[in-house]
C-alpha cells in the first residue's frame, strides 16, 4: 500500500488505529475458495481507513460484513450507461456495495482488483475507496452522491457543485478531451461521488486543476488535502 508512505507519522498511527477498529467490528469472509488471511483483511481495512483520517470516528455504521472473492465475480444488478442505455441482469463485477436501511451492507470485493488498486497510488483507480465511498454516501439515508452533511445549506451547495462537475465531465468526454475522472461517474450521482473519491485521494493535484470547486467540497468533507500532501512529498524528496 504505497499510499501509506505518503502519510505523516501521526496520520500513519491514526490509520493503524482505524484498522484495528475495523478488524474488530466488521466481519470478513472469504468466498469462491479465497482463503482469508491477515494480509487480505489488513489491506482492505487499511485502504478503507484512508477515508476516515482527520474526521470524527465513523467506521461505516451501515456496513457489517466484507465479502472477498479471489477474482471478479458474477452479480445481479442494473446499470445505466453514459448514453442512457439500461442494462439489467447478471454481469461480471469487481466490487459491490449494498445498502438497505437497517441491514448493514455488505461490501463485496475482488481480491485481485483490491491488490491492483492498492499497488498504484497514482492511477485514480482504487476498488476499496470506490466501494466504501458508497457506504459514506449511505450515511444520509440514501445512496445518491450526497453523504451526511451538517445542514440543509451544505447539502444544497454540495448538490449544485456536484451537478456542475458532473456536467463538465460529460462535456469533456463528449468532446474527446478525457478527464482525471472515470466516465463511469456519468451513470448517476452515486457513481460520480465514488469515482471522485478515487481521484481525490490518488490524483488530487489533477482533480484540483480540472474541478477546483468540486475538489474544495471533497477537501472540506474529508478534512484532507491530498493535492497539497502530494506536493509536500515531492518537495521533501527534492522533486520539482
């Protein structure tokens, strides 16, 4: 998990504490023949704990179980593509994050994709961050791209800024410009939030450059500044 080495010593200790809590409070289960080891549990909990740094203790209260498959798995669901095409039925998936009020999750992950996401802290693709972002989204009582925020004004501002950013993402991809954000986020606000979280922590400098207002919302919510953190790491290493 190279991202761990980008953290200050204090934040590393905080992360380790969060890992201990998640290992104690959540149930991990290997599926499809996966042998559940400490490596599996600690790496998943470690990546999920990145979302908890500098914030009040949270620990994903709606989620109680993490199911881990060796590779991609077949799941049932409904998805809407960027062009509006609706696809329903079984499909191969890398991960899922379930939310039913009062039922508690689960989060379902492919171990192969979990490893790949952890190995590269700069590609903006991280399965654990994505699926646990959905759990944060559920804090508001619905999975709609808006996590729990302290007041109505904050929620309305979040929705406005997010809608503008999602519109800008659609514009960029329609013009062939590309973006730091995965076009998968064009499906709906929930997926837009999840892919934004991946980019925020792994490609923060680029996200801040492309979507400064949206980056500011994420920075305020997470109480973290990955772009500034990355710049500080480069400065410490003498990299221009």
